[in-house]
C-alpha cells in the first residue's frame, strides 16, 4: 500500500491530486512529504502543511527509533528480547513496549486468537531469527527444530503493568503482526499532539491518518493506492486501487514479499497459530479499514489465517475489506463496496 506517487511496495500514500469530481473537496492541494527506512521496512510521511514537515519528520524518526529499541526481536538490547529471556518473571520495560503488548493482546482478543503474539519460537525455528533482509535460505532437511505450539490461548497469560510486562513461561513474544501498525499509530498521534497538522504515515504498508488538532478544521482526504500485492509492484504497469482516507487506519497484509526457504520448504511470515504452519495462501493479500492502523492490521492478518472463511468473517463484522486471491481475482466485502471511493 503506498501513500501515492509513485506506489511503493504494499499500501502507501500518494501525492494528492488536484481536487476533481473523483476526489473529496477536502483533498490537500499541497503537502510536505518524506520517505526513509526504519524497523526493517519503508516509511512514508506526509503532512498537509509543508512548513511543518521538518519538525514532523524529526518527531517521526525519534518515535520509530524508540519503537525499535523497545520492541525489536532482532536486537539484543531491546526490551522485548529482555522480556522474552526472563519469561515467567516481571520485567521493567519502556512504556512503548507496554503499549505494544497491550495492542497485541487486544488483537488476539478481538480475533479469538487468530492473531497470536506468542509465536516467536515458531518463527525462530522456521528461520525467521534475524531482520528479514538477513534471513538466509537453509535447505538442510534437518535444519529446523520443530517447536510445539504454545498452549491454546497462551496469550491470555500475558500480563502488563504500567511499566512492566510478564511473558508466560514456555513462550516467546513476536509483535510482527501488530508492531508496524502500532508504530504508525504512535507516530500519527504524536504528530497530532505535538505539531497539530493533518498527517498520514505508512510504516511498511500500515497506514494511519490523523487529522488536525483544531476540532473545526476541514478534514483532509488522503489518497492511498492499494496494489494487488507487494510483489506485483515490480511491474510499473500494475493497476492499483485508489481510496481516500480522512481518519483512522488502512492496512494491507501480504504473503508475497517476506518469503524464504527453510528445510527445503517455502515459508512466509504469516503463521496460522492453530497449526504453527504458514497460512494456506487462499489470499495473497488483504486490505482493510479500521479505526486505527493496528485494528486494520489485526483484521487483515486474521483474514489471511482464515483463508476461505475470511469473507464471511469480515462481512459478519461489517468490516470494509478487499481480498486478492491466489489467481489475482479480487473480492470485496459489502462495506467496502458501499464506502470505498475508487478511481
């Protein structure tokens, strides 16, 4: 998903077009924009007031650096690594990790465990034990030590205090399912509080839009381009679906980009907690709206796990979602059809 022009992998924000009949009149005619890399992925930031870009980018970079120090599974000095190493004991941690764990538990509760933060050991055994760019293929059939699934509902035993967390014994946390989205929410809300201008941030395809701190300000409709999946953007002619977001989150989860070979089999980063195996690939990408990026991402991850049952699950919850099947065909939920503005 990309915040428009030109699309970058995943879901992202585009350069807002001049207002036309296809775009809401609140669309911003001028913006300030910046892109960089953080948390092992790309970041896009746009603010409706170009003069506010420098301060907004400074704050956004600082927030993402703090998220990395607190929540990374791949750096030995992170609070998450310390909490995992001391499973069963209370560990004093950065409040950002406390918030991230609370968000992960909320996602698990909301999806009845389809989005499970207690799969760290499974991902490590599958070879995802370092930043994805450093993951190496391992074709030795004996390379994987099979890790038993955590007890059903182990995430329910995650405990959080104001400045401490306790990871259940026998499990290891991985916040990959909600971490980037939580970071996008945190950046957007920080900018609203500290800078006060409408802004949109995409962290690896998880988009959060935040309005002005001024309650009477006219909302900005940010155009967001949704590609069929991450890999498809290698083709510059790939058609995209453009939607407009004035507030809240829009996330895309895809199984096409983070793939590797381990013990002679193909893996990707979306694991079904019921089987400890990669999801079945019914959908290669799912995009959804939510009140926050974290809520949207919990939905898209759960949909990939559910496979063929996802459309009914999404419709029953009245979620606006767009699903791209293995063959490239696209399916929408009723709410997406009612509310998404596409060009």
